[in-house]
């Protein structure tokens, strides 16, 4: 008899192989493909054993010291170096090597260049200039009296976004930034026009 469980009652985080009847954990070493019995409640259930393959990184070990032995890694003295950093020049093994933009870097140099923006592909945080410009556009149309200021800021943010796209050689989203820039410019013109109308009305009222 195969025990069946109500999945609706046991929707929790996966903690390991367990009996579908009593929920007792089963050691992975004891699981085999086919029908088996739970050691806790004695219930029978079907299982399929799966052993994931562990990832292995091939790291050459330094054979010896001397011209024939190769250079050691600057961070792992027992590992043979496979490349030198494109920025600082120190030797590094395959565990330390990070390939980016056609060059190999050590972890400290990669982190520094990524934070400086010198490696566009390594940037971890990208500012959403298009979203900020869109917020400026909405604010300028709902509050026209601040449109000249907010719209000008929106145009600036669109220009920043287009510049970032060019640095990273990206084309997606560029058209959207130009679209937002045009509408922010229109909001600036509308805001200035409103102030001009108000000023003209005030001058006319003063002459009367």
C-alpha cells in the first residue's frame, strides 16, 4: 500500500526526503529507487533516488619551485597561476580569475572597477533614470505650476539615462528615454506658457 499525503497541509520549505504519511525525515543514504518502508511508521511509499553531481573546478596544483614549476597564485600559494590581472598584474589561479570585457581580473580589481563604472558589464546597481524621468513627467502634469522645474529635471534625468546606455552599448529603452525627454520639454513649455498668461493677466488688471 502506498501512502498518500495531502499536499495542501504540508506546503512548507523543503527540509529533505520525508515519509508522505508521518512526515518523518528519511536519510538520503537509505533512499533507493522503488517501493520502500518508513522506519518510523512502517508505511510503504514509492521513491526515486537522485544524486546531484557536485560541481568541480579544475585548479592546477603547483608542481614545484623553479622555472619548470610555474608561478603560484597571489592569493592561493599552492595553486598554479593561469593568468595575470589586467589591472594590477598579479598572478591568479582559476578560482580567482574573473573574465570581463575581454580581460581577466582578480577579485579586488574587478570589484573596484565595477564600482567605478569602468566595467559596464560588472555594474551591480543601475539607476532607473527612465523611471525617475517618468515620475517628473507625471508630477509636472498634475502640478503645472512646478512644471518648469520638474520638467527640466526630467530632461536632465533622460539625458543621464541615454548617456549610461551609450556607455554600456545598450539600445533597449533608448527610444523610451527620448520619448520622455520630449514630453518633459512639452511640460516645461506648458508651465512657462501658464506663467506668461498669468503675468499678462496681472499686467492687464493693473492697467485697468
